[in-house]
């Protein structure tokens, strides 16, 4: 089995050392590089070709949001997991919208950080529906109505089946659960997800979930 190649980006050398120690102990993970600022990321990614980048959100020169946006716009971009000290952070939400596959708190137990890296490398987001709702509630404000109208205009291009799949993704269901709930094969679910990503110009399931939230597709009847 090929090891998961991980790049660590954090301005605190102690944090990088701790992450390197806990991840380096896993047989299937290899630390291929470290950076102290977002400005160093592009060159390091070119040189080390990581599968996953653990990205601190707050750094003094180029922050993790800017670095994530730049990375996710590239061809064959690595997956990005944002590191943060806050559960509900506007910058974290912006990084997720930019294409990060999830986030972990810096005080997350080591075993969970290792599991998060493995999940993201396998193509699964590291974001529970509960956390998504917290983030969306935190972000709700003056721009909420504008964001909703824009999101609804985007999802209007989906057919009914694709909308059902998008809602299920937004609820945090795995492909097998979506298949069972909507009476289709897992392969068909994957096809629908791929079409949704292509139609909406998104690059992962987290962005589908956020768009579904923005458009109000996940609200229960009677919610406001």
C-alpha cells in the first residue's frame, strides 16, 4: 500500500513537531515536508507532491485561507484539511467554500487527526452535518439573503434526482446510505455526485453540502 503523503503548514514549530510525531507513527502516512507560512506552500507542493495538506488557518504573512484558495484552483490539487483553534470560524467556512475537505481542531486527539488524514486521502470529507450547521449558523448575517438567492439560482440547474442526492450529501450521508434511501445503486449515486460537481463547478462533497445549506434545501418544513 502506498503511503499517504502529508505536508504540514503551521507557523508554530511546536505544533508542526507534534503533528509530525503523531502522524509519523502511522505506517501508512509519510510526512513529506513542512512550511511555516502559506507563502511557502505552492513551491513545496510542486516539490513534494503531497496527497493531503494540513493547513493552519492563521499565519502572519500568507494565511491558510489564501493558500487554500490558491491550492484548490490548481490541476491535481492535493486535499486540504484546515487546522484551527475555533469550532465556528468565518475563515474556516471560507476555506471550506474554497475547497478544503474539512477541518480539525488543534486539540483534537492524535488518533482522530490520523483518522481524518486517512479519510480525506480516501476522498471522504472530515465534516459532520452538526458541525456544518454550526458553521452556517455562525456565518448567517447580512449577506445571508444574497447568498441564498445565489445558491438557489445555482441549484436550479440540477434535475430532481440530483437535488435529492445533493440534499442527502448535505445531510452527511455516505454513498451507500444515499443508495439505500433513494433506491439506486452506489455506482449511480457516484455518477450523480460527479454530475453535481461538474454542473455546479464544485470540487468536493463539502462544497455540495454548503451549497445545499445556502440554498435552504436542508431546512425542515416550518424552519425559518
